[in-house]
C-alpha cells in the first residue's frame, strides 16, 4: 500500500502507523474465506474491505437461512437429550 | 455458546405447537446472535453492541444483522467501504478505523466458517453450531457441504 490516504483513513488517530494498519488488514484477511495459510497475498485494503463486506452479508444471510431451517425442523423433530448430548460431545 | 444455544432451541421447541414457523425463525436467529454475544461477553465492542440491542426490548422489532432494511436512494459519488463495514458489524458506527478492523475480524471468527482462532479455544462459530444441529437432527447427508466443513473443523 502506498502512502496515499483514502477517505476511510481520516478517522485514524495520528499515532497509528501504516504497519499497524497492515497488520490489522492481514488478520482480517486471514479470517476471510479465500485465505490460504502460508501464502502472503498482497491485496489492497479496498479489496479486503470489499470482500469482508460481502462475506458479512453472506454470513448474515446464512444465519437467516439456518434459523428458518431449524424453525421448520423443530416442529417435526425433537431436540431431546440424545441429540443435545451428541452435539455437546462434538463441540465441547 | 453451544450450551446456551441448545437451551434456547429447546425452549423454543416447547412452543412449537403454538407458534408459527416465522416467529420461531426470528427467535432462533435472535438466540444465535445472543449465543455469540454472550460467548464474547463484554470483552468486545461488537458483542456489547449486540447485547445492548438484545436487551432493549421495544415495541418495534429489534434490528439484528440480516433483517431486510428499506434501501434509501443514495447518490454514490465515492464508496467508502469502511462506512459500509461499519453498518454490517454490530457497534461499528463511531468506531475508528483500527478498532473497526479488529472488531470485524473477531466478529467473523465467531460467526463465520473460517475458525482457525476458535479452534484453539475449542468452540465453534455460530454457523458451525447451527449447521451441526441441523445435521444431527435431520441426519446426514442432507447438507453435504456443511457435513464436510463440520467434519473438517472437528477432524
């Protein structure tokens, strides 16, 4: 990233360095779906933000869809002790 | 997070005969975000913002991520993506840029599919959790992609 400032940088306090921004960007990039460990992509900040926004929108949609799905399932199936125990044992 | 979410689901199920699919769906969604928010607690700005929204019960529906909003016509001269991001992350409005980046990464790690960080703490994300409930209740292979990613995450 060059020293060019974009509008979104105007709310940064003067003490923050470019390196800190790059570090935060890298951490954000690492949780995005296209992140591949070990490969250091030089992606622009704008691109990371864009992908983050579209990823967040898709996550929110997925939560909506899964909630609907679960809502239908709860009417038909039972999350009784057995199922809850299975889920707990898989996750905890 | 899993225990809380399962308890909520169980409670919601008890009203299954008297509630509509839509209202249950809204409550499940709310339970999902609540589980996420309680899991992160007060450590994070996004979770504090979610908890505030969840606790503030008003006559009109609480705005949670993903609810469809009426689009306002905008003359877009320049897209400031950080501003867009601020609207998508709970508590994002008013955050400075650095804070926003850090909060977003944390929020995604708790809600999304990529969970390298959460793996260490042995907790899944909310999507993993909800997906897992679906898989266990319905039985595989209803949603093959989810089974693959769940087993990848567990394996």
